[in-house]
C-alpha cells in the first residue's frame, strides 16, 4: 500500500477515520477534544486547497 504524497488528503483520511470510529465507539469522542478535531479538519482543508 502506497501512501499519498498529498498531505491534505492524508489529514482528511485521518479525520474521517477518527470521526467514523467515534460514531461507533461513543467513549472515544470524549477523549478527543472538539477543538483538536476542528483544527485537524481546517488544516486538511487548507492543504487540499493549496494543493499539497
């Protein structure tokens, strides 16, 4: 399996995996602050927009 060179899509994948797991395991979301998830989503979006 080859990792993508685009850091924006890599961060987006991490964000989506964490959000998916948090919906399956509700206690996981309590350990991850909302501000951290928001920052991860924002950074992923910025990197995707600038093409990195």
